[in-house]
C-alpha cells in the first residue's frame, strides 16, 4: 500500500512537470490535407488547434491555502491515522475497556465476542460524540466547503470542540504532569497544545475505566467467595467453584438488567 501511494504521487508530480512543459512547445505544423482531383479543396476551420491536457499541482491562488499536493498527502495521512484518532481522542477507550471488564467479571471470555464488544463501543462512541461532530460540521466543515475559510483555518476550528471535550474528561493533575514533563510552565487552558491534551486525556480515560472496572468486579467477587465457602463447608472440594458461580453470576446480571446499568453508567460518566 505504501508503494502504491508513492507511485501515485510520483505519477501526479510527473504529470505536473511534464505536461505543462510539453504544452508550451510549439506543435509541429500539420501537413496539408491531400487534394483529390475534381474535388474542391476543404480549408481547415479557423482557430482549430490540437486538444491539450494540463495537469498541475500548483494549488489555489488564495493566500494561506495549502497546495493540492500537500492536501493529498494530508488526506492519505489522515486516513492512515484515523483509527488512532477514534481510539484515543474520543470516548471509545473508556467504553471498550469497561465492557471488556464486564465480560471478564462474568467469567465468559467468549460471550459476547470481541466483534460485539468493539461494535457496541463504536456505536456508543458515535452517540456520545454526536454534539462534538455537529459543532465541527457547523464551525469548520461547512464554511470550508463553501469557500469561506481556508483548510488551515478549518483544521484550527475543528480542533476546538474536540479539545474542549477532552479537557472536560481530563484530570488537572494529568495535564499539569505533561506540562511539567514538556517544560511548558504555567499555561492557560485555551493555550494548551494538543500534544499535551491528548496524552493527558488518554491517561485519565485509562484511570477512569479501571476504576469503573473495579466497581464492576465487586458483586461478582462476592458471589465467588460465597460459592467457594459453601462448597468448602459441604466438603465438595473437588467441585470447581466456577461451575456453580457462573450460572449465579448470569442470573444476577440478568435480574438487575446489567447491560442497561452498565451502558447508562458509561453515558452518564461522560455527561458529568
């Protein structure tokens, strides 16, 4: 895939340099059409010239606009890092970790499957990030498509709602740690760089997800203790506790409507 992209860019650059140069050379004078005896000579149409194709990567003449070649490279780079953006700059990280803890606490490593966990986390991310996406569309994407702002201004405006979302979910001590680590000194919230906000947000999300996972493990851990104690008291030491504890865990999880409680807790944790 990398070689294919390099070949594509090389072909475009060759077209940009070769075709304009070829169009500037004087074309050879065409040979006069042959005349047939007894027929009137047909004169060529005035202002008729050969068809020309000019492909250039000069970009727009507007000030502050990025050239087409740079835009192509940026788009390809964005497509390659888009999964990382979805994973680390949205609510996906906390959701997928908590749902994985739920599956582990239940003692069912294959139900629900990884595809279901990731799919549910992805759609919950789309639901939670809806207001942020709407702001990016209204403040950056639509003005850029209408030609009111340049691509650089669109990127700057699109990063503002995303930064506000991440700062709302980030602990202040994590931000202060990365500011100290990078040697930035005291910095206002509006002047924080994305290279400080993103790692601080990821660390905070991991901390919050593990705290929620610990709270999810507690009721199932109590069931394991009770089952082990009862089996030990009955002298059934050869009976695996998991055999009896698993149905009880599933029964408890279904009776309390566990999936609804987990999803509601996740959604409310981002609205706090």
